């Protein structure tokens, strides 16, 4: 934290009521490239409750006009924003790789996910269906419509720094809410670039406000603000629980996307080469830093040997490096704290299972100045071991052998999380049993645990969330309340439940 930039790296500001503004306190924080921490991206405003209050006020003032703007017109602005993101896709993707490390192809995918949800939600401007339904009384009309809630506080993680803010802001905005956006402190630059494009797309001043800063200063102020009616948060389960507790005191709606400990089940008849591709992509893509990442492989003993041999050979061949280099398969972890956490879990893993490959920081040559960790596999892990239960959020995979399919289902479900799961099998009956029995919000058959598409509901069971879903039309439920409307055109008093009933 600093008051004065120590270098000539650019200084970025909050976005409030359509203006770029410094924070009230004048304090700044840095964002650096995790592949090479000597690369300073810029200085960002360290927002606090005073900045948050200003942004909430701006969002409140903009709300009446925005909610009265016809939804198809709101949708047109989302559409323009999608077009602008598509135009700037490469620039956004490169900025993302530089700021949080994921390899460029995946960064492009992240931006694409933002574009996809913006188009989808632009269309909602002309759908946003309510119900019309018959009244039980004659000459009476009954219908229900979605209403915006008010001001939405959007608190987002660094691992999908474009996609997740779009998942949250697009449905909030198209349904007529205004937004205060608090991005992760590791990715303020991506957030700034996104909001610049939103302003250019024509969202009116105050409908979208950006406040950078810490969760303790800005996030908490949003959660506590009586003028923010809905909070959407993606991050740690412990933080999500704290948010839910505090918001509950104000009867504030909260949508939570929290941890995962996603498993892939490999049955005896699986195509092992296909399973190997899916496991490696799900475990080590985004350096294991996805909520949907596979951190457990539950494999029936009959195919343990051949699967393990394939996984080890392929994992050892993965190339670590700067995500901007086309030869890189796996980028750095996001920051030093993430690296330390992964190291601690690897120590625990050494006691619980057998290290197959990886297990070390990577510091050779060009990796010396980044947060790199080798793709790591443990075998012989038991379902209740800590490395099989706790979310590590890094490139660490546990192989859990089981005797048969029923034991695999039990192990898969033996977790407090329930986001994503997968089964590899050629047996259609086994596939459908998995679809039925896996206790997760997302199930894949013959594909890994990552790669959800934006027009289907996204979210999980158990401690992965609190029952809400993002994406798809399910996302509208987070940001709207139902209004039921009765129009009586009989010209007389008609009493429901009474006049049209016997006795
Ligand atoms: C996340 O990690 O929080 O399904 C989101 C996927 C991506 C989204 C992940 N489409 O892996």
C-alpha cells in the first residue's frame, strides 16, 4: 500500500457515476505479473467504505431511470458491449494473461465466455418471460412479471477476471438493476479494461460503478450497505459463509459460488486415452485454479496401473512458463500466498499418498521470478484424506483407487462440495447411473469437469453455494423479484377462494 507511485507505471481509478475518480484516501495498491513479478502493471485505488458509499449512491441515483428503460433497449447496450468485447478480445486476453497468468488460449476462452453471456443476456431483454395464467374468477386477468431488485453488489474472483464479472453484471443489468463492481485485488486491471468498454457501449452514468480495493474494506462495505439489495459473490466457502451471515441480518439476497473438490470417475471400460486427456485438462488447465478443476480421480483398480502410467508420462511433459509464450502448457499460480498454500498441501500429500510426479516449486531460468509450481500427482490417496477433501486451488491431483462402480459413486460424493463431476465409461447404463447419483450441480460424461457453457445453469450443491445458479436463464432469478398482477374487469367485487366455491 502506498500514497505515491514509486515508478512511472500507470495509475488507474475507480469509476463512479460515469467518471474516473481517485479514492477519497488517496491510497494505492499494485498489480504485478505472476509470471514475472518484476513486471508492474499499474497502481490501483485502494478503495474504502467512503469510496464504496459514493459508488452505491451513484448506483441508487441511476436506478429509477434504468429500471424504466425498456428491457429491449437495455439489451441493445449489452449487445453493443458484446460486440466491443469481441473487437477487443485479443487485447483483453493478453492483459489477462499478464495480470493473472493463465495461458493465452485460455484467456481468450475467458473473454469469449464474457462475450457469450453478454449476447445471451442481450437477448433476455426481449424475453425475460413472465407467466400469464387464468384467474379462478370470471372477468379477471392474472399475470406475473420480473422486477429488478435495486443495486447489486458484484464481488468477483481473479481466476475468471472477465467471464465471471460478465456472468454477474449482464443478468443484473438487463433485468434493470444498477451495479457496484468490486473485482479481486489480483485483477484490477482486467476489471478496469472491462468497465472502460462498458462505458463505451453506452451504459448510462451510474448504472455500472467500479470500486477497486480489498474485500475487508470494499466488499464488507457493500455487504453492510442498507442500499445494496443483492450481493453476488464467487470465492472461498469461508468468505461466502461470512457474507451470508452478515447479509442475513439485513434480509439481503445473496448468491454464492464457492469451493469445489471435483472428481472424475474412471470405470473399467473407459477409453483411457480419452480419460487421460480430460483429466490433464481439468486438473492442470488454468494451473488447477478453477472452481471446476478436477482435483480427484476415482479409478477402479482394474485400470489403475495403465491410467497412472499415462497420467504420469503426460504430466511430466507439460511445459511451465509465461502464458504469453505459445509453447507454455501451464502458467504460474496467481500470487505468493497461493504458492505457499500449494506447497503446504504437497507436504500433507507426501504423508497421505505417494508422490508420482511434481511436488516442487519451479525456479529454473525464466521461471525464477514467477509463482510456478510443477504439475503434481499423488497416488494411493484415500477418500477422506485431507488432500482429497480440502480445496487446494492449484496443480495438485489425487488418485483414489476403488474396487468397483458403487464404491466410486460413494467416494465421488464423499465431499462437502458439489460443483462439477465426470464419469468416463462406454456403458450407457453406467453413464446414466452417474448422471442420477452424482451429487453435483454439473455432471459430464466422457469429458472433464471444466468447460461449462453460459446458456446452462452454473453452480453447485452442498457447500459450493446457497442454491442459486449463475448463467442460463436461471441467473435471472438472482437479480429479480416476482410481481403478480391481477386485473379485475368484472366491475364488481369478486372474492377469491370464496365466490366461486361451494359453501
Ligand atoms: C470458475 O472456475 O469459477 O466451467 C468458473 C468452467 C468455466 C468456468 C469456471 N466455464 O470451467
